[in-house]
C-alpha cells in the first residue's frame, strides 16, 4: 500500500490526511502537541464552557467543494459573525458601515457622506480604506482618514507591534468599508459553525482505517531533510511527506527563526449569562488588548455563566514562556527572503510537499487551508 506522512494535525494536515486515506494511502499523522486540531482546537473550561483555546475560529466559505467535504464530518448551525468596535466611546459595527457612520457623525454629515459614497462608488458593496484615501473627492478622503485613524492605526500598531507605515498594505485591506448596512463581518455564501465544535469535526475526519495519529511526537526527531532526500532515521524514506508544521523548525532554524506575531489570551469566567453585545468586540484605541471574544456566542451554548478571552498581541519568541506560538506571518522582503531559503531546500525533494500557514509562510483562512489540502491530495495521487 502507498504510504504518506503528515507532519502537523491542524486543519490542513488532517484534511490532506483524510483525502489521501480515501485515495488508498496509509497515512500517519504526527503531532507535537497533545491534541489534534492545531490552533482551531476547542475544549471545555472548568466552568463547562466550550472555548477556543488559541483564539476564535470562524468558518465561512464560497467554495462548494470545501463545504461539501467538511459537511461529511459535522452537522452545522447557521452563524453570521458580527463584530463591534469601541470608537469614540460608542460600540459600532466593524467593518465600518453606514450604521457606524450614522453613530459617529451628526445626521446632516452622515446623510451627505452616505449619498456621496454611494454615488462615487456606484455598484460597489464595499471598498478598501485605501480606496477612500486615494479618492479624488476631498470629503471622501477626509472620511477615509477618519476610518483609517479610528479603526486601523492604533489597532494595527497593537496587533503588529510596529507603526502602521511598516505594515504590508494587504493586511490593511483585509477589513473593508461596507457601503450599506450589512453588519456581517463576512459576506460568504456559506456561514456556519460545526455543531459540536471544530475538534469534534476534525476527530471525525481522522476516523479512517488508513489513518494513524501519533500525538506528543516531534516528527523532526524521526525525519530529516538533507541532500535532496527525506530520511526516516538513518534511511531514505520513499513515501509521501506533507509538512504543515513550521518549516524553519523542521529544518532546525538553519537560516534563522522566521518572524511571526504571537498572542496571549486572558480567560475570565463571569457568573452571568452574557458579557457583551457581540461574539467579538474590538478595542482599536482603548486598552492594551485588541479584542474580547465571548465564546458562547460562537458555540451556540446555553449556560448560566459565560467565559471571555482578552487577546494580547506580542512578539513571537520560541524560547519564551508566553508568545512562543506562531500566529501571524510577517511578510516583508527580509522575512520572505529567509523563507525562500527554507522553501528551496524542500523543493529539491520530490516526495515532500509544503502545506498551510506555517509551512508556506502565508496567511490563509480556514477554508483556503481545506481547499489547498484537497488540491494537494489530488496532485499527489495523480
């Protein structure tokens, strides 16, 4: 039987493992942590509230193939993610929309801006803040500057630890300005959450006769990559190897540590049914944390108490007690050059593939991770 090894039991690794198992591969999944699911891992806290241990994960997609694949492993419940932001002492929808505008400007000014935005950007449902800042109309430019200053500048500085001028423009454009009253954070065709959580869904995915999972196992102690080959112990390994773990770690940081932003979460349980008006509330200009997540509003639970997490961005440091988990890739010329050296070493090995955020040093939404994993399985199996 054909063999494959998957390093990392996150959503990318578990998806490709299942897809290859169904194509007749005997697959072994190695995971360094003591659980599956990667950063999408969910568990119950001591108060019986199901939490996202490594920060909130929201499923949304326009890809029918992704939705159909995952639907085999979970039932869903509808969930449209809505976020509020504290701006000028008012909680307004994020992304910024016409409701936000009306709350923060007087009626005359808000009516004027809504009419002008609708006319100038006719036919568009959303624009980027850079579109506003680069507009020919001075009023739209001023409005763009207001949104930029109130929503992006301080939040981005906290999130990335550098002035906004040093942040890649693609990061700023991830959150648009909505030209209307749609207060959903995403506008995808499918917006749902797994009924019993992501861990349950991924566990079902791994339930296949051709899949074996080894937790608490650091794969780099068994596999090495050198001289254009992958070795299992002292001998060349001819099966397929898919790396979803951090590529610099797998290659023992020979070219240096790839920089990331990390996070620290402060979990608090409150003896009350609800804590805040939305699942996530952003604090772009106040507080040291960037946002508060209330998990019951994500997981559809009913309980007398509620658990929230305050999210503190920090510098990634592999040797620190806090901030030693890589979350967000920092794409710039220097870091991308370092990654290219790691990638070049792996690309020379025909039976090894890189997959997912940590292995490809790219930002991917969850549905992108699943789609790329399915496509990689197609490619490997021919």
